[in-house]
């Protein structure tokens, strides 16, 4: 069975105290501002298991979980259904059931840290959407939190969230990873590749979002993506009679 390495932090000045592996090893390192602490020498080269790190400085406390050469599985059917249920009220103009989601998933001890991070990302995304709909300036911070939490995941829902955030936050370079058949490919071409030659203008897919089976998107961003698609379709039609590249300011 794989060993478990526990790293705990405590102390007003901030220091990391690794808890024992199965063989009882332990060590304490002080942390100083501006001086990184390398813990790699303490972790065996062929270590396989979980590294749990808690850093506490004064009243601040932050927990991290690192999976070394192993990771738990994600039951996406359960997780994505929970996300769809959370955002369903948002699509109906109502406030989502935050406390129920927190109790049943984010604070559920039966959910491992990877599941909680995935769910936390969509919780932040949904909260940001709700705040934006109510013109709360805190929405931007939560959209940024959502991106950070979802960054390691490559699920369809996580990819969709990243591409939506790329458009909303003007992070257009993130769109470069979308596939040719993606409904975000038109936005990728418009923001990252325009103007393009006429032979590459066809084949864009109209963006379609269904919050009942996918990810909720605010009406403005959805309309924005549709406007880009419409522009590309018109540019494609015009290019049949115009061999020169069409720029955004072409007449």
C-alpha cells in the first residue's frame, strides 16, 4: 500500500512541519518571506501516494493536496449532474441553492479533494454569473477563481467553462486550444487569427448553449458569440467575390 506523506504548517512566523510517513520520519522547516522552501528532497524519488500540505501563517491557513504518480477517479456523471442542478435556478432567473450544494458536495467528507476542487470551480463560476446578473463588481474575482480551480481538468464541461471565461475576461489566447469543430472556433479565428484567407473562412459552427444539459452562459456573452459567428459568415460570403483578406475595418 502506498505511503501517505503529511505536511502540516503552524506557527505565527510560518513554518512547515511534515508529519510522519509510515516509517515515522518527520522534519520541520522554517518559512521566510521571499525564500522558497524546496521539499522535494524529503519526498522519496519513487514515492507513490498523496502529499497533503497545510500552510498556516498567523491566522491564515491554506490546504493543498498533491497526488504523486496516482490520482483518484472522477465520477463525472454524478459531479456534472450536481453542477447542472446548481445552475438550473440561475437559468430561470432565481438564486441557486448555495447551502445545499455546499453541504452535499463541498463539505461532504466522502468527497475527495480532486472532486471538491472540480465542484468548487463550477461553484465559483455559477456564483460569479449570479453576481454579474445582479451587477455586483465582485463577479470578476469569482470568474478568475473559477479559472484557477478548473485549470487542471480536461472534461468537456471544464473546457467549455475555460472558453467562456476566455471571451468574458478577454483572455483570447486560451481559445487557441479549442478544436476545429468547437463552437468557440469562430471566436478563436476572430480574436487570434483574423484576417484569414478566404479558403479558411468556411466551416464555423454556430454557438449553441443548453443550460439543461451543458454549462450556463449569460445572455450577453451568448449574443456576443453569435454576433462573431454572423460576422464570419458574412465575411465568408463576401470573400467569394473578394480574393483579398478582409480585416475588421474593411469596407
